[in-house]
């Protein structure tokens, strides 16, 4: 640890002696911490009770480092302090110095937001192919994240296991943390690990302003664009930045899902996803069932997912209850078109390359959450003046009539027919 090459990041120049005076700023110092003697370049001994490690955002005293890393951590024994480096005008100086062998990406939830991190992972792997990328997420989303080919390791966060998770992460000694959540918990983890952190602009105030009267004048970039801004400080060339989520399921998983669930080959297949985390943005069970009957009349293969809450299950329709997210992804990849509310399955279907139809009501595409993928992704919304009235669909309708969700079944059916006609076979429009 005493040599410069052993430190995976640049530790800044400041060290305070017992009297609080700065010791030889700008001079190379090798310090043995813990109150032992400090040998300076001039040969003058001193003692060190408190020291500061400067990263772009944080200072740490010895006690805080011990709490985060543990007294036995090798960083606590020897630290090589080097003079401060000037940042470039573009703000990329320190991050470009590093050799990023190990990177941690943080996004705990939710379903759709995790899918939207795919372009960031693709961009990092494309520009730093030898770097090992780990992903920290909630346990329930770990099966989905395990399908991301760019990742070397998935770290699940248990419900009450934050401290144990921090101890485990400290042993990994990541060179860089990419925080794509921006929550109190993700900030706490990144700060306690005392590593360099890149964090995406969450722009919560802008999103809240959009939900208020007259807020449509606010311009908000798509979530993927804001995610990519986090890694833009690494100076990747623009042509090497991936902007479309793409998820390819291994062929053996697809074949297994096809065999288990008896999915046919010779007919167009439509996946319907009724329900949403927030009831306010649900198009409604009756509308999905009516659409389902009309599609069956046209001899399409129709499947309803998350059917465990349906009161009625129509004949001639495949129904799938809740399943693990990796199994869900493999099954959805066998379909051609997906119809969803503004929810996670819409983002998954788009990333898998399906043509998608997403129904927006109290939420709106201007909030930056519209599905993007390799297929054709259509948005259906009434675009009322009062929309968006909610960030995620929580709360109650301010008008009291949920007029934003009053979208006729015929409109959705027409879009399904157009999508299929534009791709291959023809659907009977009578």
C-alpha cells in the first residue's frame, strides 16, 4: 500500500497535524496513520491524529473511515498522499486519470427504471471492455438484472441488510460508483464507501413542476439521457454512447419458456399487461378484457399477464400469474406486440424488441419515462391540460372523473392492427 500504484484513486494533498496546521501542502507525504510518526520529505517527524481524504465531494476524518471500512482494512494502515490535480475546463480531469478496473452501478428500483439503465451499462462496457461492472439492486429485481450481459456481478440488497451490504461492498474496493438512483440510501452507501461517485441529475423539482398547472412549459430530458449524463464526465466519445435499451434473452431460456407455456409459432402474438403499481394509471380490467375478446375474434394468440387479480378470465386466452422477472422476460420475448399501462412491463417489452403500445393517463411522456426500444413504440394519451397530475400515478384524480383514462378500446385495437400490418401478416379489420 505504500507505493503510488497501489492506490486505485487519487488521494488529495491535505493532512492536519495535532495542532490543526496543514502539514507541507503540495508535498509528497507518506503517512503511517494511527498516531504513529509521519516522515515528511524534509525529514521532520510529526504526529497525525486527524487526516482528511479529499474526493470531488467529500472529506473524511479517521473515525468516519474506520466506521465505513473497519479498523482492519488495509487503507487504514498506509495511505500515500499526493498533490492536488487541476480539473480540466470540462470537469473531467480526475476521472480520466483513473484506471477503472471495477465499477459499481446503483439502481434499487423500480422495474422500468432498472431496464432504462441498460444504455449506461452498454456504454461503459463498450468504452471500458476490461472493466468489471457490478450492479446493486433490491433482491426482487436481481433475477432481471442477472440477464444483463454487460454485468459481471449482481449484488442483491436485502430488506434490512443495509449495514451488511455496505461491509460487503467495502471489501470489493470499487474504483468508481455510478449512482443512478440518487436517493438518501444510495447517497449514504456511496459516501461511506469513500470512493469516486458519478450521480445522474434527478431534476425532481422540474418533474414536480410539470405536474402543476401551467407546468408544460418546463423541458425535461428523457431518463436515459439523464442517466448518460452521469457517465459523460468519463469523456466517452459521443459515437460510443448507446441510447437504446436492448436486452437479448439466451436462446436456451427462450426455448424452455416456449415449451413450458406452449407458445405457438404460426400466429401473431399479443401480450396484455393489465394492472399497475398505482391504481390511478390503470386503464381498467374491463377495457383489457374487451380488447382481449376482439383480438381472439381475429384469431390472434392473446395472453394476459398478472392475471391473479382478474375477476373474469375469458376463454381461448392464455393467462399467466405472477412469476420471477427472468422467467417473465424469457416468456415476453416470444411475443410480437405488447399493450401495457405506464408500467415496468412496457419498458421490458420495448427493450426485448417488441412493438409496444403504452397507455398514459395521469402520467405523461413529458416526464421522461416513455418506453424506448428497437421496435415501434407507440403512446396513447388523451393529452388533457391537467395531465400530468402525478409523477408515478399516486394520489387521486383532481377532477374526480379520471377523464385521462377514458380511451376507447377501438383506438387501441386499431393501433395493434396497424403495428402488425406494418410488419408481416394481415389482420382481419372487419
